[in-house]
C-alpha cells in the first residue's frame, strides 16, 4: 500500500501496454514496439490523496520531535555537546548508475551522457545542500530488464542484483521507465518509504529522458521526500511552507513560461510556482528548489536516510 502511495512519476504519456507471460517472457507484439518507439512529450503523476499527505505531515512532526528528544537525552547522558549538523554543509550522496540497454542497442547511453545527467542534477541541487557523488556506472544488457515494469518480478530481480548500499546510497537505473500501461520519464519512492522499499529504494530514469534538464533533479527531490508543488492541492498542499499553493499542474503547451502565471488557488497568496523543479511546467519556467524544500530534504536526510 505504501509504495502505491509514493510512486512519483513523470509521464511520457505512452498509451500502450507491455505484456508478459507467466514465465516473464516478452510478447513481441505491436504494443511492445509502439511503446518503445514513443518519444517523451510531457509529464504525468499519480498523486497521493490528501489524507495520505496529512498523515505524512503528522509522521514528520512526530519523527522530528522524537529524534530531537532522543538527541537531547543522548547529549545530556554523555555530558557533551551534540551539535546539529549545519544546514549549509554540502552533503555528497554516493551514487551508483546502472545503465540497462537492450541487445539491439536500444537504450544505450554513453558515459558522457550519463555523467552529464549527474552534472545537470547537481547544478539544480546545489541550492539544497546536496550533490550527487558518482561512484560507478554499471552497464547491463538485458531485454527483459530494460522493459520491466515498476514492481514487476523482473524489475525487483534486477534491483536486488545491482542495488548498492542502504538508504543513504542512491541507485539510479536508466532503462524504459514503465508503470502499468504507461511509459514515464522517471519515478522514485519517497525517503519516507526507504526502509519499506528495501531493494526497490532508488530512482528509475527513462533512457529517453537522460538529457532532459531537471528531470533527474526532480526525481532526486522525490527520493529526498519532496512532493510535487501541486500535490495536496490548495490544502494541505505539498508540506512545504514557501511554495505557493497550487491546485493542479499547468496543462498549457509550448516552452514559454506563461505570463501572467496561473493562479489555481486564488484564495491563497501568490501564483502557481511554475518555476519550481517539483512542478510540471514549460522548460523555461523550471529552475529552482525553494529554501523550504531544501529544509524538508535536509530533515529527510538527517532523520531517515542518514540516520
Ligand atoms: Zn515527479
């Protein structure tokens, strides 16, 4: 149930279905070929419901209170100062890339493209206090794993075989990012669910989106516990104080940022934060995380991923 809540997606809006028989073999049907020939042209999302988001907020408050109390007791017991880590200190997250390609070369990404995807993410993440520290790039050739769906036995087997480290280590799988009947730019689980996700904790990036600016940074945002700016609607919202309330994502077309910005929660201050990496917006709008988002990521790092 938990994982169904937290899967966070950027859709390519592919409309075809991959099908497997009971042995996990792929039917080489037209749906399969149509799906793999889809080019990215947008984003989609399965939002947690408002009740779930409210539970996330309560869970975070309880976690922070409990951990602060534990640390206070620990520092008193040891008769020493136990200083909080500085929010301005850059945290380097050890990162492993697993690049899956098909036997016919579909999905191949050069070392330069993979490195560039990390550099691009780091450019966007700099303001949050996090940087990805690329440890290795592992190359795998497998037709079945390349097109495996989220939560399928095939994808679980792949992740079990290659996942490195625990909750404080980032594993990124470049492949076709498929969930249900759709192909997405990527998906990730929240930090909140790192433990329950187990070997599935990580990011799946579609190889067709490897060069798309901010997509990996967006997925890292989820992995570090950020919701979309429009999740939770006008209330309770995305659990971040300094992102303007937003009822729904922008559905306009084109690359230009709309002027004026839409205002989907007119009873609350500010217009929709289309300039936020955790929103879906024309590429000209997307360029930043807020301080509040950085604080939420830092809380998740301290108290969950690196606890
Ligand atoms: Zn997303």
